[in-house]
């Protein structure tokens, strides 16, 4: 992925009026806007881009402890 940070993904979703954000390894970010799925132009997400521990940490902030899930990279 072209270093598109979670904050940027969230801001773009908000600015475009997206109700959902779909994050799938091997695919580009997809927003649901007015019931239609819109694929964000650019690089595809890697498994590291959507590692849930990092995503949750970014959303929750540093006050919450996140542990790595067994088997995840």
C-alpha cells in the first residue's frame, strides 16, 4: 500500500460520506457510499496493512493494550 495511513482512510471515508470501509488483503480499500461499493484507486492492501492489532491500536489510542494474535504476522 502507498503508505495510506488509517487516519487518511477514515478521513477520506468521512469526507466522501461513506457508511462502511472494507479492508481486504490483496485488494484496494473499498468504501460504501449511498449503497454502492467504490474502490479507492491505488495500491492493494497487504496483510500487514490490515493487521487488526495495529488498526485497533490506532483507533483506540495508546491507553489500551493490544496483544498479537497467535499466527498473525
